[in-house]
């Protein structure tokens, strides 16, 4: 689902500038009064969430202290959303795929210069593309999108030709993901690999399959064993094979946005948008990633380098990157019907924030990504950043 990409990109610029400002403010206010900040954020954010018809959760942590923890809207017919609810986080999932690849890199099982032909020998462009080019979105492989037309689920690639094919709600996850992969690998490249940046879910679908090939495990099983379990992410799972043992109520999506239950059809977001998790588990993920529990610290630094200087936001390995100003900001957005996610890390200052929603809200009040941007601006006032500095 890519129809909202340009809106999200524009909003992202405001948020990047906010975080660069916050990083500077934090550096000069190391001994901030967390209780005062928390009170101020609640006075600003909670009314804003109410006024925006927001349904979702916000969780922010600075240097181990929770500075905001709140939810609004309906998780189920009889329960309000909290930060203990699980949400589909869509493209935020890409960093889990990237980290899985980099774990195998740390272990010497994958070379980032490996050609794609090593894993997909029948692919006609396999000798031109490396694993690393998949990670930082410079492969040239066309992106794909999932759409709903006449109550059928269609897959469309973004290339010179506009084509679509229908995939089945009766097929297994593997059958559908294999068919989607076969479809986009049958298309011509959009450009010579390495020549430019172009965001593509196809890259991360392939990376998830490479993890499976190298380890002999299903990609989802690999992440459960090597990321979720060691980090104590006990409320995290995958949309296609949800495990009730995570003991977290899923914040229900708005089925009207897609015209049917988006998750009835398996394999749509494999490796590129299929993680189901809570804001609190995402904080555990950030801490583990930044502290060397997931990959080596120098490997994490490699993940958050900007390999796409021509893009106004920048991209590392499964993470968007801003290195404007003095502090590096790693972040990502996500959207699948009807979940919206915005996740930010400033490793240098140990700052984390997640804004996740399970519905759009209403037209007059804007979408949850816009709400996130507004909330960041108001937080900037609290932390010593003037709004005029970030507009």
C-alpha cells in the first residue's frame, strides 16, 4: 500500500528537524526534571490526541525514564488503546529483517557483497545486485503494492508498465509470497543497481528469504529465536502466523479502509511489513539494537549510515537516517490498512519515541503521522527547542 508515501515523506522532514533540535537541547539540559517534562507533555499531548480523534498509542523514553505513555481510542469494542496493545507496524518491520541479515554478517555467514544470484540463481539480473544494495534500497528491483479491487487482493509493481495480478485468500503464506516474488523478479530493473535510491518492499522480501536459506529456518522462526526471545519482546509476533502466547490484545484495524480484512490473505508483507508488536516492545528492540545485544555495536553504526545522499531523508540498512546537525536520527514510518507507525531513535542521547495508530481519524483532523509531527513540535517547546527553529 504506497498511496500515502508522498504525504508521509513531507511530514518526515518536519520530524527530522525536530529531532535534530531536541538532540541539541538534551545536550545542554542533561539533568532535566523528568516529572515536569512528563506533566507538560501530558497537558499538551492528551488534549491533542482527543481533538484529533486519534486512536493509538504514544510511548517516549529518554535515558531510561518514560516521559510519555498514553493511549486513546478503541482497541476493541470494550477496551481503550494502551501501550500494551499490539499493532501492525508495517514498514517499521524492515529493520528486523535488516538486523537478521547483519547478525548473519557478524557471524561470517553472509557477505554483504554476495551477489543475488547466489540465492536466486534463476534471476536474470542476479549477478548485478548485491545483498548490501537490497539493504539500502539501491537494487533497481521494482517495488510492489497490495491493493483491493472488487473484493479481490491484487499485487501491482511500480515500473514502466502498470500490471496487476490477483492472489488468493485460500493460498498459504508460502504460496503467496513465492508468487509475489516470482512476479516482481520477472520485471526489468528500473535502473542499474547502485545508480540511485528507490524505496522497494521487494528488496526486503528477498532479504527475508535469504535469511531462511542461510539458516535453514523460516524467517519468522529465526526472528522469534534470535531477536524477540533474547530481548524479552514477549508481546511481539507476525501478522501471518500470530501466536496467542504473546498475551497482548491486538488493537483492531479499521476494516473499512481496505474494504475487507487485510490479514485474511497471507504472505502479503513477508519481510517488509509483517511485524505485530507493542510500543513497549519496540523500546526493548531499540535498546537491544543500540546496546550491542542484537548486532555488534560497530555493526549497528554501519546500519545507521546514510547510503543515499541524494534522498532528502536518507536510508541506511532498513532504517531511514537523518545526519543533519550534530546528532544522528534513525527512524522509520509504516502504513498498512489501517495501521500507522512512526518510530524514532537518537542513539547518542538515548531517546526513543513511538507513535502508532490503528485508524486514520477523520479528514478534518489529519492522519496519525501528522499528529506525530505536531506532537514532536510541542515536545520541542518543552525540551527547549523553539518552533521557529523547526518550521
